[in-house]
C-alpha cells in the first residue's frame, strides 16, 4: 500500500485545562490610612462578581494548637447572613416585571438578580443577570410560539434550545414604544405546556392565561448593600434568608501553613502545545501542582465530613498507597469548622461581605489559612458575566459597533454548559496570612467556566 493511503497514527490531544489558576499577595489592612483596614483583594472580588447565580458558599476554617478561630467564624457567619438575603416570588408572569415603576426602582438602578427554580431537564429557564439583562433559555417549541428574536444554543442537540436576550436598561426599551409593547405582549401570552391529546381534542391551555414562573430574586443598591424587594401588585415576595449548615471535625489532620506553596508568578506567555502526541512532562514531588491536587482532595473530604479518612494512622502505622489528601508529614492534628450557606447569593452583596471580613484575616489571633468555595446553580443559562460593559445583547453587535461572532471558540461565550458547570463550575480560594507582618495575605484562586 502506498504511503499516502495509510491511516494516520492516532495522537491523543493535550488535556483541556478548564480551571484557571492564579495566585499572588494582597494587602488587606492599611494601618497608615486614617480609615483603618481597607480591603484590597481585587482579584477575589472580580471572581466573586463574575458569577451571577451563586448557590452554595462553603468555608473551611481550621484551628491548630492555641489558635482560636471562633471569633473569626462568628464574624464571617454574621456578615454572610446579613448580606445574602433573597426573596421567593411564586406564580410570576414575566410581563408583570415590565411595569415602569418596577423597572425604574429595581432594574435600571441597583442590581437585580433573578432565576427560575424549575431545574428539570428541558424546561424553560428565566434569569436576570444583575446588569439589566433578561435571559431566556427555552425549548424549540417555546421559541417558535413565543415570537421573540434569539439565537440557537451553543450546547446540547443542535437547534433544540434557543437563547433570548433582552436589555431592560436599553434607552429604546420604554413603555409605549413598539418593541417594548410587543415584548410585553409576548411574555404575557407565554404558551403553557399542555398534553398532546388535549391539543388534538382542542382542549389546550385557556387563552389569556400565560405561563408563570417561581422565581428567587436578590437586590442590592449601587454600593452592594442588600435591600428589600417589592413586586408589582398582586405579586408578593417572601423573604428567604440563606440556609446555614455548620459542622466541626475534631482530631483530624490539617495541612501546616508552612507547607502551602508560595504564590507563583503568572507565565509570560501561554504554554505552546505541540501538534504531535501529547506527553505530560514529569512532575517533581515538590511541584506546587502536586500539592494543590492533594490539598483540593483534602478540602473535598472536609466538606463531605469524612473524618475517618482525615485522621492519622493508628499506632504509628505508615500511610499506604491509598492514603487520602495531603501527606501526613505535612499536617498537624487539630479541628476544622465547616460553614455552608445555600440559597441565591447575590454576587455584589457576597463580595462586599467577604471583603469586609477578610480585612481582619491577618489580625491577631491569626488563622492558619482560610478556604472558600462557591458553587453556582447548574441550570442557570449563564455560567459567568463577560467583561463587556454594557453587556452584549443580540447576536452580532458589540458596544463599539463591530460585528461579533458568538458560539464555541468565537470569543467569550457566557452561556452555560450544564454538564461542565456541574463538574467544574464556580471558584475556590485559599488565603493564608503572611508570617512576617500584619496586613498581607497570600491567595490562591481557581476559577471554573
């Protein structure tokens, strides 16, 4: 057989790194300033505000030896409880949210985040992203009946789901204008899902009764302070504070602060991937990536409460090959407090609460380190917010007027891939106070999709 007829040898591609890692050192207290402690964790604040639909915040607060973490735990709990307040709104017709008074009070000023609660496979999803954008992720049947312009989803079966984006802050989106009235009429008459046999018999959903949604909402003012939410009559909003679960793991192995690697400088250029067969370079035992893999496994076991896998081997036995988490010679025995909040966590309110608490992280008594992680709603139509301001709405326009191609591999895509969000969505952060003085901490951040 001629050489050009031979099949090419399979060359496995390089693994895709979907989680972005960054690290550095930040000042969180300015003792020379008359204002006292001032938060300067801008990188963490950006990661927090990038996720519009946070669902679960986990905090791991270790205590080693004489270190007393109870005061910091109480301070963190009070700050998050006060900031993360949402409202449950049942039976909402989306046209009712287009009342001018509501739009002026809660959409065009401040930041309103909303998400429908029905997370069943194939159901229509409604979201407001906090920047005045209404995003609808609908099925093909709903899209054809609704009559609003949109685009095919970048994920899932081709052209079986569609994304509709409406800018509620646009200067042309005002009551009385044709576009506004057409949108309001379409949302008012949103088709309800009916049984196929009823449709054939002519007994579908009654006309004039559009589909309603159960929404969870959160609102903050321009400074990130949580504020009460009032819906147009006859809708009602029920206050829904974040649910807190706490637990304490005692006599477990905790990584020493000195074993945490130092922050790594960002690479000057992106690592080149060869077109040939991918071969992962050998990693040394002191490679920071090796430690962080073991550490994140340890943190996962802590969140699960697996104390049996976090305790030292009995009778001085050596660790086997099936040991979990960080190596025992890099750990000390202590206790860990685990706090977990669940609910709709407004990104601006959460960022403000964390920044105010972390300004005291390096003060006396110091903590060994602090682990924070946020998990988003998997069914939300957006995985993150782009840096574009105002946000891009539509399929081909950017704020500067140039054309923009949207979709996989064509620039920043905000649409969420549910399987990917469930696997690697959200962010995780480890913060450690520096030993040489107050006011500085080292941070390590992992960001998913």
